[in-house]
């Protein structure tokens, strides 16, 4: 252990690293339940996604541990799985196989970008305020999604302000498309589901405020007990006969390698080519900035990386290795059958506990492997529990907005539109687009054209083309 991970050189020991790994695992273990429940809405088998989540997490985290020797863990990213489900599949109409193909292409592009100096150029060129706004915007998106899934929101649609789609002979199967006159409001707190949601939010908030180790996981378990007491879920739904490690591997066959099936149809319709490229770009951009922000932000005090070299001729070798680990993890996750695997900001919990080397990440990977035997428990995790987690993860990510320079309107307006359009426009892609376009407008108006990097002009053009096609 000492020789491989160089513990003494990093001022740590085996016990500290193991405890840090356990801390990180429990801080991010909610993804084991949230990710399958979210991706399953697209038609993917729940048990299969559970295992693919574990495989992607283990592969990515092991690369962090054994190649980069840094205390960071990887798993399918929150925000990216929401984009996968609600934007790519539900809004744009792609199959989940095609969405996996996009994630795979995203990984391949990220590998190419990372192996060249292009990723370094992107890091230097993208405005710092927009990086923070993207993270904060995803936080708003997740918060809104959590409130909606918790059943706390209602929408009033007045006559002549909506369209009925796909009604046919069955009105119950119709889709209602409302316009911007729809008025949101809180629902009456008069049903069991809403009450359990409120209890779940309070439990999760209290544990996080108290900095309880593994608070998110404990909150989900506590909410499940509350849901059982209120009759929202039942132990009778646990089916150990059909929902176990054996059946999970059976379902895994459905999703494992499905990305390659999706590649076969993704470009079959030439009219979708630009949209596909833009969607893959949105995947790659969000994944890239999420990783960059996590790696650089969490190392400011601990000096795990020498971030002072960010704008220098080259990046810190350890930072480069960590980025390689991230992109290969995302590609492996797509092949396994899950959305983008990314470096988790919850790794900061383990770092705060003293984790400094890859041994911390190795412990996390081991715990993810052990968790594969818990798949039958997925059936009793209520929506209220995962909704509360989404809201609180949104709170964590919204904190990125505090780093935006709100005094400079040419920086504040792009950051504002990027984050707001992500959340209330229910589209991460459009949020990013508005951010970049308003950044360019702001600098043009101020006569600060030289501050607009060439890559920004290219991104603006791609976004404008996408809006024209819409």
C-alpha cells in the first residue's frame, strides 16, 4: 500500500484513507437508487441499470485509484442522467439506445479532446463565470425536478391556453401541451404522498445541516421507513426471487452494449444530424465542466493538484491523469449501459476526512462492488426519497453561482440566463446556449471583442444553427 500509493509522501496512512473512502461512498451512494429510477423511466430495465451504474462507477473510480492515484470517485452524474432522460429521450424523442450512443460518442470525443491540447485550450478559453453558471444552472434544474417529482407543484391551465395531443378515443391517454400562461402553485398538503415528501425534505435537510456522515443515504432509508408506515410502499413489493443479482445480470444483457445498437440508428435520419451533434456537444460540455470544476475546486486548500499551472503551458500531470480517468470512465459507463460517468463533487467529503491518494478511491470502488447484492431493495425506495435528494443536491450545486462576478453585468447577465433557462426552461442545452450567446452580446456592446475567444464564436454559431432548426 505504502509503495504503490505513496501514503507517507502525501501525509496520510491506511486508516485515514479507508475512513475517507467510506465517507465518500456514503456521501454519493444515493446514486445507486436515484440513477436506476431515473433512467428506468425511458424504458430501460431497472435492475440492469442498477448494475450498469455500479460497473461504470467501479471502472471510473478504479482508474482514478490505480492510474491517477487521487482520492476522487466516479459515478453517473446527477444532471447528466436528468438530461439523458428528460431532454434527450422525452423532449427530443430519441430512444434510450440512441441516448447511450450519444454518451458513448461524448466519451470518445472527450478522450480525443483530452489526448490533444484541445481540452487545455477549452479550459483556458471558456469564461470562468459561465463555468460556475453551468454548475449552478444544473442545480436549479435538479431542484425544480425534485419539487415536481415530490408532487409539490400544480399548474393551472385556462381555457384556450393549451393543446390536447394524442387524444384519440381515450382522453385519459392524451398529452396536454400548455403555453406560458400556465400558473404554477403549491399543491394542497392534504394527501399522504405530499406529506411524506415534506417529511423527506425535512429529514434530508436536517441531516445535511448537521453534517451527518452518510446523511443522504440515511435520509433515504429514513424516508423509506416513513413511506412504509404511511402505506406509500410495501415490503410485499420486494421480490427476492426475480430481483436479485442473478436477474440483475439478466437485465444487464439488455443494456450492456446497447450504445452500439443506438449508433446504428442515430444518424439514419439525416435531418437529425445537426441536432445529434449539438446534443452530444451538450453532453460533452456539461460533463467536461463538471469535472474541471470538481477537480480544481476541491484541490484549492489541499493542493492535491497544482492548479496554478492551469493557464500555463501545461497542466499538472496528476490533473491530466485524473481527466483521462474521467473520460475513460464515461466511455466505459456508456458501454455498460448508463448515462455519463463523471467525477463526483461528493469526493470532497472524503478529502475533508483526510483522503489524499488513490487508496481512498479504491475503497469506494470496493464498496460499490459490495452494493451489487442490494438490488432487491430498489423496489421499496419511494419517489419521495429520491425527490428530496434531488432537491438537496440541487442546493449543493446552486452554490456554484456564488463564484459569479455579479457586479460586471457583461458577466452576470450570461450567467443568469444560463442558469435560469436550464431550470425553468427544463433544458440544460438551451441554458448553455443562452449563456454563451449573451456573453458574446455583452462583450460586443462593451467593445471588448478581444475577450471573446475564437472557440466562443464557434460555439455561438452551433447554438444559433440549433435554434434555427428548432
